[in-house]
C-alpha cells in the first residue's frame, strides 16, 4: 500500500507537467479550434471572428468542402500553399489572422505512426519473451539446458519454484 502511494505521488509531477504544457500550447491557439476530417485529410482549423459559424456542428447549410474551397479561393489570403496533399491557408486580414487551416493527409499520419507502432510491438514481444518461464530475465536467452549462470549474459539463474501438490 505504501509503495503504491509513493508510485502515485511520483507520477503526479509528470501529470501536472503534461497538463501545464497542454494549457500553455492551447494559449497560443487563437479563437476556436476545430478538428475535422474531409477528403482523406485531417483539417486543423483555428477560426476567429465571423468565420466560427462555418464550423459549428448545427450549421447544416454548408458542408466543410465548400467552406474550405471558399477559404482557399479567397483573395485576402496571406498564404495559401499546397504540396503533396498538405495545405496551409492563412488569412491576411488585420493584425492577427482570422483563420488558419492546416490540412494533413491521412497517409502521412499513417507513415509517421506505423514505424512507431511496429517498434513498440517489437519491444513488447522482447519483454514478454524475457518473462516466459525458463528464460533469462536479463536477456531472454533460453535457459533450459543451463545450470548456474546464463551463457549469454552471465547473470545468475534464479531457483525455480515448483507448485505445491493439491
């Protein structure tokens, strides 16, 4: 009980740090922030001013595609660039932009996350292999034919416990 409480107390600063980082990043996002999916792309939209009504869920008169085309074709854009499916649209009105839209294609997200997922699965399998009975806890080597120490890493082999008969 005491060890578990100490573990939770050690995790508390990490959780508070993550929360404060998220709040700090959120303070730089102007106006309303919307995250939508459209035409195989993830749209990250920072909208302020009169444009917020375009992205509200109850606004059924205009679909997200027509709004995106309208923003991309607008003459008051300070920046409108598209490359390899990525698109960035920033308005040039006033001192601060009234809308900023970043479109990220889903295949790009998958290409970034797939190696990370495969790596984490590989690490999981390695750790699971080490915990199997008859394997070294340090390196995962099969110890069925060994007696005192692991021939791979040299760590001592713990004595095996046999279950008691019922």
